[in-house]
């Protein structure tokens, strides 16, 4: 694991919430919004694109900002500790 630095408050380097994203593919009734079915990635219809977002989001434990993990990693890389 590499260091994080919050791109918003620019001071927090130690307190974070790492949020694992688990996508569930669903089909909804267009009128009621009720879930009709849940699908595994190998069961998706041809026109249903599977989730392609980041595996993790990170929340700053100081200011509450939530971003992709890469934002925190890049900001720390570009602003190393002295």
C-alpha cells in the first residue's frame, strides 16, 4: 500500500476510510422501481454493461471528502513529505 494525501483538505495523511465497492447488477420494473431480478456478471444480457468503476473509494477521515483511491494516491505522490 502507498501513502494517501487528501486532495481537498491537503493536510490529512493518516486517517481514512477505505470503501470497497461491490456492484450488484439488477433489473428494475420501469413503472414501480421494484427489483425484478439480480444477475451475476456472467448472466448479464447483451445490452447490460457490467460495472467498470474503481474497486475502492476513499473517504478522508478529517474533512469527509470521498474520491477514487487514485486521487489520494496521486496527490500524495505529487506532494511528498519533506
